[in-house]
C-alpha cells in the first residue's frame, strides 16, 4: 500500500496529471488554473480550492473570514494566470449537528468577497458528513489566449519579482494562536493578512497585458515552495537576494517577539497570496512602470540549472534550499541548507 504521507501532495498530483484529457484543454493539472480554449482568441480558466475545519481553519475563527479566504484562494489562482474571475460554485459538507447559522455567516463572508471582485455565486451542492465541516469552491475566469501566464515559461536571465510583503499571513496565524502578544495596528495588520487576505487580481491582469511576464504563480504554499514549482516546470534554477525580500514592519516585530527566523518564515509562510513572477530581461522597464501603481519588488534572477532555489547573502555566499514550504500529508518544512557556493 502506498500512503499519502509517503508520496506527498505533489507526487500524487504528478501521478494523476498524466491522465488529463486534452481536446480543448490547453493546460490541465500542474498550474494555478486549468486553461480551456473558448474560441475567438479567448480561454476559460477553472480552479478549485477546499478548506477543512481543523486543517485550514479552527471553529473559533471568525466565520466571515473563512468564507472570504475560501474565495480569495481561488481568486489568487485566477490572478496568477492574469485572468478576470467570473463565476463560482460552492459545495458544503456538514454534519447534522453543525450550526447552520455559523455556515450562513461563512457565506456572508464569501458573498462580501464575491461582491468586491465582481464574482457571481451561481450554485453548488450541500451534503451530510460524519466528519468536520468541509468547504469547496470552484471558480471560473476568462482572458485572452495569448496573454495567459503559465508557470513553465521562465528562462535564464529573467528577473524575479514578488508583490507586497511576505510572511504576514504566517505572522497573523501566530498572533491568532497566541504565540506572542501584540497590540495596536501591528496586531490588526497581521490578523487582517491572515483572516482576510486580498487576491492581486488587478495586478495579475496588468502584468499579463505587458507581454513581459514569462512565468507567474501565486504565493500560497510559501515563496520558496512556489518558486520551486516555476523552476521545476521551466527547467531552470533561481537565485534570490536575501536582503531584497520585502517584509512589513509588523512582521519583523512579530519575528523579534516570537524569536522566529524572519527570513525562513518569509520564505516558508503560506497564504500570503502575493504574486511571484519572472520577467524577460529586455522588458523589465515595462514592469518598473507598474511599480508606480503597485507594490512590487525585484528579488532575484533565474539561473541555469534543473530546479532549486539558492539564497544569496550580502557577502555573496549562496545556500541551496532543499526542503521548503508547506505540503499536505507531509506538513510544514523549514529550509535546510545543503551546499555553500560563491559567486
């Protein structure tokens, strides 16, 4: 018997990806969204996310934030392709003793997020389960076929950018769990990033329209893990400058108070839902123009190789991250230094 904890989430995905039906499918399993030809130079984007009580949220979490984040996760997938979100269906699995009012409040948060991004909740399914509350959402989107940003297009010499700041959602989780005592706006800012993260839909569409982005993904499992997806699918490696990683003042204060390694947590903390993208070296100027409207940071470059992310310190030394990010069935993994290089 092969157990999930032995092969992990991503190996299982690789196993079933071989059975993707093509026909009109331009991209199936293995990217942020499935991409389906829709005619007249357009494509339909499809993505699904699930949340399980006790795994993705606890019962004392604000129910409105649970619904808000459920849709945000899928919105972020659409953003990572450069698309416009359109319609969603929601499935709920609940026990017969589950508080219907609690689930209704989850929907209130879901509807609030949908209204903000112009998404129509058009249907779904409800079923009884003997286990914890389970929520699943499928979201569709649309965009021009020639503007889709896949994970697999990064090339040697590309600049690597990320939006916003990293680690805030992980810091917010720590605050919510009582790992440290924080007050005032710093506490509020981190909790907001954990409970009500914002998908970068407008930025994703703006990036896709530049014709400068070669690969893109959203930061859901952690920067290092998600950058590894780009590297593996593009057949390249990456070098990231440690001092260039964007961090908020509130996150730094959280790390100081909790004695967390801020760089490690910024790399491995998931659910920031920022956009991580690679840019053709000759078209960087198109992205820099967007920096006047959006918070984006250049953090490194794509290098030759076949996978792997290296962190370059201020003294020029590079460390290879071997195990990174969050993976279902195997849990959270902190970076492990495996080699030292120079240059």
